[in-house]
C-alpha cells in the first residue's frame, strides 16, 4: 500500500461551505416534507371521514 492510499480513519472532511450547503439542503427537504404532510392532512380533512369508507 503506498502512502496516498493508506486508510487513516478520518474519512471525508467537509469544508465549512459544504457543511452549510448540506444544512440548507436538509432544511429545504424538511420544509418540503412538512408541506406534503400538511397537504395530505388538509385533503383528508376536506374529504371528510368518507375517504376511509370505500369498497374493497
């Protein structure tokens, strides 16, 4: 094994800019997921309990 490929256990180290972008992306995904949950809840609420009563 040459010196460029030896495992040191540190893995990939992100720069501050990469950490910031990853955090912003995570927040955007969380917002999108939250909006989808609210949308599904609103549609179910508007349709009423009849949405659960349907033929199999």
